[in-house]
């Protein structure tokens, strides 16, 4: 199921959106939908990261993002 929403954009953003989406061969609504999807993913990632870091901190483990990157690489 899809739902429509109205987004009010400043003229300069609308012009840039039309330019970029046209160059990429996608519609402006597809471009906006993808941007929202990416922001939702980022939000979820940040929530999970905060929970994991809080859990590690409660166990006395201090890791930086670089430490985690090194561990998983």
C-alpha cells in the first residue's frame, strides 16, 4: 500500500531535485522516497548504535567507532 504526502520545497531545492533526478533517470517522487528511506535507515542505525554503546558502557567496555571498525574489518 502506498500513501501520498505533500512536501513543500524552496524553489532552489525543487530545481536541484528536478535536475538531479532527471540526470539519474528517476522521478522526483522516487528520489524523495529513496531519501526518506535512507534517513529512516540512518535513524534506526543510530538507535541501535546508541543501545549497543550503552550496553558496552554498562559492562565497563569503552570502544570508539574506529575500534569497532577495526574489529569487524
